[in-house]
């Protein structure tokens, strides 16, 4: 009997995930009606999904949405493994070559998060930013690089999430000229740079390039530098080739495994 109950609960959870994917967001009432189960059961399932980061609720419309973490369920080689085993040694080597610290960031929910960094190894580090630090999508080099190179469907999903955000940086998505401008510049330059108009950190700046596996953007690799000492253009002139080569090395290794 307990086993049958467990199977039924799993079936309901999967039904809710499928409905959220189909509807691209839904209220508890909508999910309860479509799945033909009680609102109490829906709340319990959504609470579980929220706990593990697979679902989030937006206050603006009171709807629940799947997050991009759902995609990780199909990954054969976990993000933690490829970052630890493949990316970390490459970041360290890059930092030793250019001296400036290097970061690797990945997209989670509505922002980029630093997943590894060589800041601890660089004599030019001026902050204590560590793994887990959040980088805004619309103004960070990492976010702008990701948005420029990720598939269009994913980009529009992210824009929709940012559009509903109350964060002042996220709401820059409403300025279409701003968005089109940084995408065009990133493609033209061959790298993304941190916004110098809307600033969240005056001490440092950065440039970044995407880490891809086919059409997917798995993350972003970047160089962090002291904003008062040099510029994105100067850093790119001196070190973009090394950054791109490191990125290419990582992509080559990733292509040999299932990610």
C-alpha cells in the first residue's frame, strides 16, 4: 500500500512538472483543475519542487514557473563534476598566464553565479568575491555574454522572467535599445564587457566569453580586472586570445564527454 502511494505521488509530481512546462507558468488553481487533484496536494508538490530549486513563484502574477534547473535532470555529467575536473585546472592555468584573476559562471534561475574562480591565486585580486556570488544578467559581462549566445528561445524565457522582476538591474530588459545595443556590441567585439553606465561594483570590471556545447551555453569564462587601472578594450587587446584559447580547450574537453 505504501509503495502504491509513493508511486501515485511521483506520478502527480511529474504531472505538475509537465503542466508547468506546457503552460509556461500557472497558478495553484489552474494546476489543480488541469491535474484533477486538490489544491492542498498541488501546494505540497510545489513546495517540494521549490525546496530543490526546480520551481519558483513570481509575486507579480502569483504563478509558479519551472526554473532552468529542470534541464539538469537529463545531464549525464553533472555541472559540479565538469567544473571541478575540467574547468578548474584551466582557470588556474589562465590566471597564471595573464596574472589577472579568472572566473567561471553558470546561469541559474535568473542570474549568473560564479562557480569557480582563481581570485585566491592572483596578486591582482582586490575583492573577496567567492563561489556562489550572484552576477546580474543585464549588466555583468557574464550575463551579457550568456544572453548574447544562448539559443533565442532560452533568451526570450530569461527576458520574460527579468521583465517581471522588481530588481532595478533586471528591469533594464524593458529598454529594448539597451538590450539590442549590448548584444550587437558583444557580437562585434568578440567578447562581452561589464556595463559602465549602470554600475554595481566600482572597484572591478570584466570581460567574458561563452563556454558552449553545441547550441547550448554551459557557462561563461571571464577575466576580472581593476577598473581604475585598465579598460575592457586594453584587457581584450592583451589577453582575449589567451581567454579564448582557454575557453576552446575547455569546450574541446567537454566535447569528449556527455554534458
